[in-house]
C-alpha cells in the first residue's frame, strides 16, 4: 500500500503572507498532439485545454494549465478523495490513452501544491527567481514554469495576490524551508 | 547572463535554458562506409568560433522544447531564434 502522507502538513503565516499546502487534490498530466484531443477533454471535463502559451482555463471543478505546446496539467480546484481521483483518472485513461489520443499520467503524488496568499508574494518569489513577474501578476490565470531557489516550479496565478505553486515532492521540503526562511525577512 | 526569447514561452532568463551545442550537423547517410576519422569528425568535432554561431538550446526549466538560436559568441547578442526543423533565417 502506498503511503499518501504529505511532506509538509502545516500552514504558516508571516504578517500578510499565508503559506499552506493544499491536499488532497487531483493532478493529472496530459500530453497529446492529436486534433481531436481538445474536444475529447472538453466533453469529459467540460474544459478546453488552452492553446496560448503561459495561460490556463478553469471551470468550477478543474483548472488546466498550459505547460508546452503539447502538454497540460489538470488539477482539481477542490479537495477530492482518492477514490474519486482514481475514478476520474480511469475515465480519462479509457477515453484518451487507450485509443491512442494522447497520454494520461496521474501526477498527484509527483507534485506538491502550495498556496501563497498576501500582498508580498511577488517580493518573496523575486528573491530567488529569474522570472519577470510584471505581466504574470497583472493577468489572472497566467502560468509560468521557472526556477525558484534553483528548484523547478510551476506557478499559477489564481487571483490577485493569490497563487498556487507546484513543486516536485522530493524538493518540496527544501523549498518549503527556503520559503519560510525568506518570508521572515519581508 | 542574457535573455533568450523562447519560441514557445517568450522571453526568459538564460538560467532556465541549457545549451545543446552546434546546430545543423547532418548525420552521414551511410555511417558504415566512413573511415574512423570521418566518423569522429561528425561525432566529436564542433566549431567554437568567435562570432556568429548556430546553436541548439533547450528550455529545460520551462516548456522542455528544443529550438535553434543564432548567437554572437563575442557579445552574447542573439540574432535569431527559430524552431527545430525550420530553415535558418540568416545565411549559414
């Protein structure tokens, strides 16, 4: 049996800034360059994968992030149980992977999602990221894959001064400690 | 340090990319008919000139796609960026 324990399990706040891991949510990686893929996903989840770079689309239940011209990341906006996650994955797998329309990979345990809230989140990220957040923070729904303290991250701007950060599980504790350490000096 | 305009993601810092060496090296059609020297020439020998060089780059910390860059190695000025499989926009 897999151990689903998360690495962080705490929520911290530093003045205006709040950090917390959001869990359990579903995360699925999709890859495809087939033409019918978009409509397939639209039918299954009533959401269309964005074609424009560095953008995302959302509905009530899911957000889908652009990662590269043929790769997307879906995650659920609400916490859902592992049983429900497995059902959804199975459904996608049956309708996409099984008929060679693309690949469906469950990356729920691969990425750790941390929610950052507060007016100083971009000051915090700019401390150790080469990315220019000027346009990112203006546009709700923008997505960026970049480095933060030498660690690969995916950033999703969900609202004003509110973003979701995805980091690989094995790096999550290290990045979490760095974020907490840096947040003290804001 | 310089900024590279990824053809898929837009302008990003160089630290997000990794260099893949010289571009447009064609694999010999009949490797078995080559001498060891000719094969070594294809496999190992790369230009390292001061001036305009055609290079492959990978946006390894972003979209993970490969593309070509025309870069002046003396001042890191990038003259053109184009996708894999496309013809160089300037004469090679």
